[in-house]
């Protein structure tokens, strides 16, 4: 083996490429065979020792330094194995090991990126905590060319793009929860950065800090980003109850009666249940199948189910009728709210010792009764000692307060809730543009009778309070207000809102009225029509809207076992 070593660096003064190697060896020449071989190795000179290159240009005020370390040349090992003996009797091996260049480090210092334009950089800035849609994609384009001035705008808390988002709208009764909002949110809603000076070499980085806003939390009803204490459904629309029109109605009426205290079944042969706007409690009558059922029901709370609708009554005044081989046992009854009237509740006196509101006074009346209040009237303040009553039961006192502001009582006997609602939820002259609560058509109207009453038409009324009250003139909108009704004086008229509500009630009662008595069915898609509902009637050639004033439900079982159920409503409208 012949070893060749290179001990000095390559230089132009030493030699030029190529280098020729010759081998002269004394040997017995074989039969006409050549023993010398020339090897020629070519490579390029001028190895890179060290190179520094600085690329600078005017750019935005952000600096970057990138260091690339690499070898100017890799170490290669070259082996030459050569045969020059034809019959393998003699062999010479050449190993040439060298490096094409030393490991010299080259450093490039770059202000930005060398020849690598970054066209897009995306940053996601989430500003609002729980809304993934309210994030902005930040695009920061730049080029390798000169950039004298540039600006970027960071936007947050912008209107979210929900065009391609799937979201669910919930509406209805909601529960209270902790609601948080940010008190020190920037007014503009965005941050703007301007770079208007040439870049100067510096070390470090530029930091942008967004301090967390001051968060305030409170316990209330959720209402989105706007603070609200009103439980308003997301979709505020009223869908009227309209039974389907069928060619044939298959009726399966049912009557069931049980005692509330112990669920003992009471057999009855007929029941009548009636309620109107002027009453605080429903009235009715029951007819029993036997004396035993009659005795079980007296003085008890009963739950009467008619076609699946429950009515709670108190069996009160009994009566009997006897004739040959036949006895009839019956009793009158009142609604469950009658437990707050005589003889079940004692009459009391009341005077508000402190300043209260209308809802506060009504809540005082129902305190310790087991009933809750749901006020639908506009609340207003009542000064100390402005309201008093004498010798009234809670039920009568609550009805008196409701009538003072033109309201009525809507009783939910199952949940023991009293709702105070306007006696005219829709003014009789505005029914044309109102949405009905119930729509009745010819197919379910069994009987339709009408009558008219003539009354004086009024478009204005004076409503006054007493010592601590107000005096207001209430005028019907769109009229001259020159036809006055009788003045109204009430101690609870202590605010303009009280006068407006009471005056609207008085004006709604005036004018010519049409009273329609409609007997219809009690179906799964036609529940009992409650007083105060706006009823749309389509019968024969007449189409009109009227307010329900009275509702009467009757059910009976014949001697053959056939059950008949119907409801009769009296509705009032202007003519």
C-alpha cells in the first residue's frame, strides 16, 4: 500500500491542478503487460476560508438577527483500489484521504430574512372570554424590499361574523345566575400601531401588553352583553290558539273528581264552573251520584278534571231534593282562592305604615297566606298612609286594589298564584291590529248569540287621588278629548302611571258594545278560554275580535252514561 499525505494547505504558489502521480517500480515485466497507471484528480480551488455578509435596508422598526453556522466543506474520504496485475498475482492499493476544505464557520447577520419574503403571519387574539367567534385574525404582510412606513391595526371586540356559525336560541323562563361584565373596556375597541421611522439596529424585542379589564359580577337574570333585570324571552311573539278544522270531531270526554286531602274518588253526575273578570274567585255547582259521595265532599277541597283540565273548588253549601224513589244531592262551590275570603279568612284593617309600591301593598295582603303574587301592572310608588282599607278579607282587599288601577285577578289554583293583569289587555278600539289569544271558527262553534248595548262614548276622563294623590286628564289617543266621563277619585291614584291605567279602563268601558255568547267545545287544542283573553271569532259572514268577559264550563253524565262537555264564553267588543 502506498500512502499519500498532504501536510500543507493548498496554494497557487505550490502547484496547479491537476497533480499527477507516477509510480516507477522494478519488477519482472509480465508478458506484454503495462505496469504503470496514471491517476488524474481534478477539483476546484479557492476554498472559502471565512465570509461575512451584512444585509441592511430601511424597514419597519423591528430587528432580527439570524446566525447560520455550517462547514465550508465536508470531510470526504476517498479510497482507490487498483489492480494492475492481470492474474491477481500483484496488487497495489492506493488510499487517498484528504478534506476538500477545513471546517471554517461562516456567519451571516441579517436584519430581516435574506431572500425569504414572509407573505402572511396569522395571530389569533381572543378578547372576550367565552365567545370563540369574537376573535380577529391578524395578517401582517411585508416584503424584502424597502418599507419606509407601514401600520397595522389590531381589532378586538368587533361584531362577530355568525353567518357560518350554528347557534341555538333559547327562550322562556330562565334562572338567575352570576353575570359578569367588564367595566374598564377601551372605548374605541381597537389598538392602532404606526411605524413611521426608519429601522435602527437594536437588541431585544418590542412587547405589547393588554391589561385585563376590571370585571364586575352580579346576581341576576341573564340578558346577554347588555345588563338587564327583565326576564324577556329571546323571541317575543304570541302564537294564537287555533283548533284545527276537521270534517269530523271524535270526542272522548271524561269527568273525574277526587278529594285533595287524600285522593278519595268522588262520583259526580254533573259539574258547572264559571269565572268572570269582576270576581276574585270562580263559582260553580256539583251534583253527586250518591249520599255517600255527597257527605265525603262537603267542606273539602276537590279537584275536578274535565277532559284533562283540572279545576280546584271548595264544596260549600249543600242542598238535597227528595221525591218518590229518587234523591238528588248537590252543593255549590267556589274556586280555591275563596279560602282567603269569608268564612275561611277573617276581615282585617290595613294602612301602609311606610312608603311602598303597588306590588308591595298587594304582597302585604297575601303575606302568610300560602299564595304568591304575579303583578303584570305597571308598578309605582305609594306614600306612607296613602292607602287604607277597613273590614276586608285578603281576597276582597286584593280585588279592591286591582280595580283601583283598572285590573282584574287571574287565579292559578294549581300553583296558588294570583296574577294581577289589565281588565282590558287590548283596548277595544285597538283590537284590529292586535294578535288574538284564541281563534274560534264555524266548525267548533256550537251556538252563537249576539246582543248590543248602547252607552255614552267618552274620549277623556279626569282621574284624581286623595290627600297624597295626583290629578290627571286621561285622553284617548287620536281624539280631541272633549267628551268627558264621570270623574274618578281613588286613594291609590298617587302617580301618573296609576291615573293612566285607571283612566284607560274607564274609557274602554264606554261606548256601544256588542256582547256575544258563544258555546264551543273543550278539546286538546282548545283549552278553557280565560277572562281577559282576546278572542277572534269567525262565524257565518262575521269576523271580529272581542275580549272574553266570562267563561262557563259545564259537564254532565246522562242516565245511559253519555258524557257531554262544553264551554260557553261571553265576549265584548266595540261597535
